[in-house]
C-alpha cells in the first residue's frame, strides 16, 4: 500500500469560501479516480498551535495507482484552480506500507 | 475520530542509525498507549523530490485519547531522545473525521 500525505498552509488572505472550495473539490476525486482506496481531507482541528492548515491522506494499492492520482487531470485542475491560488507552503511524504 | 499527522525533515547529518531508531522507538508506542487505534510511521518512499523525510499518522477515537498520546511520557521520551536531536523541521495537522 502507498499512503500519500500532504499538509498545506494557506495564505493569510485566503477566504473561508476558498478554503471550503478545496474540500468540496477534493471530495469529488474519489468519484473520478477509482484507484483511491481511502481519502481523508480537511482543515486542522485547532488543538495545537503552530500547525499547518490542511491535510490530505490518500491510500492506494501501489505506486502506479498513486501516480495515476497524482497526474490525473481532474486532480491537477483542483491544484491549479483551488489549492495553488491560496497556497503558502506544502509538506508531503509518501509511505510504503 | 481524530487523525494526527506529522511530517519531519531530518538534519543532513542524521545517520541511518538515528533515523532507524525513530521507527523502532515509535513502534513501541502502540504497546504502551492503548488509545492508539491505528499507527503508521516511516520514511518517505522517494517517489517525489522535495518531500519531507518522515511521516507519522496516528488515529484516535477522540481528542482526549489523542491528548493522552501527545503528552504520554514514553512518547515525549522518543521525541526528546530520538526525534529532536535530528529534527530540521516539522509540519503537523490534527483532523476531526
């Protein structure tokens, strides 16, 4: 299994509507990318200070399936239209489990 | 459910032994912190450039259980003795699912 993990911080001027659109748009991906075995996304719960703002955890059967997701036009469109415009920083890891 | 996600980068001079010790020591935590419902840890798979070096994903039934883990002496000891000495940067999010 491959677990893809990415954390974002948003620009200070990112609006609530822009932040919510990321979740709405990402939420469409499991319907169009069947290689997604599990997909959890959302904003930080606010328990600790100094955290990043947003997380995506996506599980795949293997590296090839992850690459299909990574490079999928619909995923790339979400990144280009909804994530990148409000992105301040990004941290990612792929785990082989 | 609470999903705790943290990504680390290690200092350039972190040895293979130090990196491996993080996984070995974290691997002991499910045996001593029963609030851990799921626990996946490990080094980046090397698929993409620019990634962080290491990931921890820990699932809990609720915030109180997460806080028990966060503040547990055994967990704090792993951070103090094995993570902090080689830590370059850290990114974290807690998701409420």
